[in-house]
């Protein structure tokens, strides 16, 4: 409509050129502005409508050596696992949280992390998160990741759940971590690679609509996040 009126009344606007096609640098600038506006609208409307993502994390460390398996499972049915060398099981638990956030931090505006490590739960809910001294490099990296994710506007909350207590995501994360460690430790090869595939299928069946993944109230088996940003 505006373009047609300008063309009809061109005499009133000397020097005005109504282009039928935007080309060259103007085309790039127009595309960039459109893309920025699109992503902004998505962030303020569609992004906020995305349901919270719940992720359980766990670590598995043998009685000897530093080999540590990491596992993570989320409410969308996705899984992640790997192995690293850590100085302690606590360091492994921090590394598992870091793995989860590195993998899925941008999938939802609100993320609930479920850890069965009270050390991790207390640390990630404590005051002066970045300023306090970390006991391991894994803890330091996890702290940086958590701080960066929150700085990007994600509402990241860390809860404690009792391990080996029937929570579907915690159980899956535990088995993923153990399977990852054993696969490397015992050189299981292709046979070990089948375990995550089986666990993913089992998780998909277990994640039924309406399943409570974040308990509604504090109990002996659950401690809610103390940080809500």
C-alpha cells in the first residue's frame, strides 16, 4: 500500500527512488534486520512458551584409577555420556553437570538439573558462586558454565534427589555413567556401544505424560534449588 502511494505521488517527493528489488549491501542489511527481529520475537514469545527441561546427571568412578563415567538424561528423552579422568567422584559429579549444560543449555528457557550429589547441590546453590575457590578443575569449569548459562538468561535451577531411589531420569543417568566407564575399562567395544541405545529406548517408554520429574515439595529424598534467577 505505501509503495503504491509513493509511486503515485512521486512528484511530491523529489529525489525519492522506490526500488522494486533490494540489492547489494541494502539486501544484506535488510536480511540482517529481519533476522534480528525474527529471533527477538521468538525469544520473547515462542521461546518463553517452551516447557522447562529437566536433566539428571551422575558420575561413576571405579575403586582404583581415575577413570570416571559421566551420564545425563533429560525429559525430552535425550541422553549423553562420556568418560574422563578425575581426581575424585565429586569432581566427576561436577563434570556430569557441565556435560549436560554443554549439550542442552539452549533447549529451554528454564532448566532443572537433578543431581544426587549434595556437594554439587550445595555448591551450585551457594552465594558468591564464581568468587569462591574450587577444589578441582572440573568444579571450576562447571561453575563457569553455570554462570555463563544464567548470564544468557536461562533460569537454571539445581536440585538434589536421592540416588538409586526409582527416579526415572536419575536411574538412567546412573546407568549411562556406569556403562560408559565399564565400556572403556573392560574394552567392550561395539558391545558397550549398544548399552546407551538400549537405555535411550527404555527412557522413551518410561517418560509418560504427567510424570512428576521435579518433586513438588521438599522431603528426605528431595531438596529443591535455593537459587532462582
